[in-house]
């Protein structure tokens, strides 16, 4: 972390704002992690931030808290965690998107300006024709032509004003949709599954993470789906973790039958544009969602998480060995659940495995 000052001309800066700074003679896109701090170096050596990128999404306080917890637990810098949460590809995608938005906005403003110039010219012509009409004798060719011109100009003027209104109100909109939008396929649990689910609820009621131990093919996925559906009914969101992309592809179609457009899939196999759009959708709407993803989905801008499922919790693919931070996605999921829990509601954690890990 490094300290910078904010020029008065840039206005107020808040925690989570995206700023551009100079560090080690290079420009970087950074995140404001705290404000009002006393720098550890001489005030004269504190540099100014270059710009505040207010068009970029503000980072949630929950995200920054997760980064700090990971840095403290795994003995690394918060900057290393930031690189994992916001790798170069992700930042480049955001910057390219911002650049494209600015080009669209500049083009829109130019079109507005051109239409407004046409409106101004039409209004001038209209006034001249009205003057000619008023000064001409009734029935004369001059007056007849002026009246015809007035009707034509008024029609053109109305069309130009509608065009200006349309351009002014036009906004960019993006949404991530599943191929299926229907939600609510029926789900029937066996007696054994129902018994396991009741025990899971008992564990959740006392605020404990729960381990679902079951051999492959015993129906753990149906129990995960049941827990996720009940969480959505409560207005809370779900993060469903799998260790590998291949498993997410197998599950996606199955989960889509139950959750439709509420489901979003996030992993390294997705394009940077898709991943950025998913992050923006989660951050900008209050709609409920379920994210199916690998460990990188822990760093999405989650809000109101009510359930985190960690399938195959023993799998070594949840561990990142390099670069730093060398974190375990399963343990980080537990950290995330604490961040999204408070006195009034908890974020439950459901671990699943046929061969549970012996690690605490």
C-alpha cells in the first residue's frame, strides 16, 4: 500500500474508488483502501493521484475486507491479493470497456450537436417563411408557397426534435442471460437426502459450517440445489464453488433447469468481456443470483450472500500455489461467509465431499 493526496479540484474520494496513480515511475489503476490516514513518509514526498476514474465500478467494502483477511492469514501483501482479484487481463478489459463507452458518448454528443444545429436552422427558416406568409396577400402564389414550405419545415422540425430526444435518452445496457429463463423445475429428495438436509439446517441454525459426507452418486448435488432454492426464497444470494472448470460445465446445464437466468457461470474459461459483464451485473443490481464458479469467483463483488457451497472441498485445485497469495479457496470461502454474516442474518457454508479433507 502507498499513500497519496487528493487535489481539491478532484472532489471527495471514498474508500473503494478507482484512481490512477504513479508508482515506481509507472501509471497504475489502483483502489482507495482507506482515507484520512497519516502517511509514514514526509508529507512533501507524498504524490498526488492523477485522476479519479468515477466511471469505473467502486469496490465494495466487503471485497477490501476479504483482501485484508487473505493478506493477514496467508502472510502476503494486500497488493498481491489485489493482483489476484484484479489481474492485468481484468483491468485491461475494464479500461477497454471504459474507452469504448467514452467513444460512444463522444459520438452521441456529436450527433446531438449536429441535430441541434439542424433544429436551429429549421427554426430560422420557419420564422422567415412565417414572415413571408404574413406579409403576402391571401390567395397569392407567394403565400401559397410559403404555407407549403411552413408545413414541410414543421414536419422536418418535429422529426429532428424526436431524433434529439431519442439520442439524449439512449443508454447502454447489458445483461447476462442464460439460454433458459424458466425457473423452478421440480426437485424431489429421497428419504436419506431429506434426513441429511434436515441435519444441515440444524447445523446452520447454530451458525456452523456443515460438511456433507457422501460417496460419489449419492445425491449431494440435489441437496445443494435444495439449500440454494431456499436461500433464494429468503432473498439471499449463493456462491457455488467447484474445483475445476470441467465440473462447472457438467453442472451448468443441470443447475440451469432449476435457476434459469438467475444462474451465472464464472471461471477462467470465460472471455474477459463476459467476466467483466457478470461482475458489473452483480455489483449494479439488487436482483438475486447464484454464481457457479471456480476459486476466482470468490473475488466477485458479492452482496447479501446467504449460502456458499464448496463442492469437492478436499480437492487440491482449490489451492493456489503461485503466484502469491498461496491461498486455499475453501478456507477463503469461510472468510467470505464471516464477512457476509451479522447479528441478524448469516451466510451459511455447506462443504461436500466423498473423501473429506483432514485439514482443519
